[in-house]
């Protein structure tokens, strides 16, 4: 019997907020919390909770990955430098951030296409509904759970603990 293939998540590459390509393969064996973020959203204060998760659980293997997106109400209008500055000054964000992506539609980043296919949302609908949708990806590279935008980072602790 052939060995199982690596989960697809490790095949994706995304441009980080500094313009450098990063393979998600570098996160192999880590628990990932992947979030589409925005700087001018009612949920933007969730950056604080995401940073807390990163600082509290990072030493145990959690990596929070932020993907800015401007597809919902034009709530991420800035460029990457502006986004980085906003996150740093307002929320002291230190978890890995990426360049702006689209999460829905024909131009959706392949990672987000894959995440949606792995875990549909409410009633199995795949589309991302708003900023701060979250996907928890296990150490084995498989999507464990999808969380709604209004699920605050602190409410994910039990799922994170269980997966660590």
C-alpha cells in the first residue's frame, strides 16, 4: 500500500506582507489558525484576541496566519505597508501576516479555495461570508473546524487545546 500523500495545504504558497513568497510547507506539524482579516471592520478588535492566542499557544505549536482581504465592504483599503503599520501600532500583531488576497470568486487565492472546499460554512455553503472567518487546521494538515466571523478568538481555546 502506498504511503498517504501530504495534505494539500502544504503545497500552497502565499506572498507574505513583506512581498516574499512563503510555502505553507514551513508550517508542517503545526496547528494553524487561518483568518481573513481587515483593518476597518467591526470585528477588527479580534486582532487582539488572535495575538493573545499566538502568544499563549505559539510555544505549544499554534501558528496564527492573517490574510488581509478587501472583498467585504471595502474594509481593507490600504496597501501591505499600511496594513502592517496599522496592525503593529494598534494591536501589536506579531503573528505571520500575508499580502492581501481574495477569498471568494474567480480570483480567490488557491489556499482559500481549498479551505472552503474542505469545510463548507453554514448549511454547507462554501463562500466566506465576512471578514474574520477562521479555519483551524490540525498538525496533520487537515481542516478540523471552520469558525464564523463573530466567533471571538477566546471562544476557540477549547478547540485549540484539544488539537494541541
